[in-house]
C-alpha cells in the first residue's frame, strides 16, 4: 500500500489504517486518477 499511496515511508502510509474504507478508496482513486492523467499527458483538475 505504501507505493500505491505514493508515500516514501511506511510510517506515513500507516495513518490510513485509522480511516474509513470510503475515505481510503476515494483517496486511492484520486491518486490513481492523477497518476494516469500524468502518464497520459493530461492536465489534472476538475472532476470525472
């Protein structure tokens, strides 16, 4: 999960064990969307 969330340290990623499943999923989705947009050369911003 550490690399999925884009954190360098496992201790930083550890905070996600104390959040709701919905928040964790939403945060992961946003991170993945940004990564895909960057990989495809799209500008980030706005909602999908």
